[in-house]
């Protein structure tokens, strides 16, 4: 599987996880759990940004990966 495809799959998974964590935070009344889920969601948003940057770099450096 090409690198860009792996990065795209990882990016989609990270975005999905971030969204799930935000939902978990909204679905609970427990303040501690809300803080935990919000913190984890923020961490995943950072992962999403990192993966997005790497994907853009790979696509820029490797012409065969451009869409």
C-alpha cells in the first residue's frame, strides 16, 4: 500500500476518533469525564494536523501521489 494511502487512512481514522471523543464529552454529565474527553479530543486534533501536514508534504515531494 502506498505511503499516501496509508496516511489518508490514518488521517480519516484520527478525524473519526476526534469526533467520537467530542461526542463522548457531550454525552456525559460527569465533569471529570468531559474534561478528559475534551483533552483527548484536542490531542487528536493535533494528530490530525500533523498527519495532514505530512500528507501534504508527501504529495508535494512525490509527484506520483498528487491527485
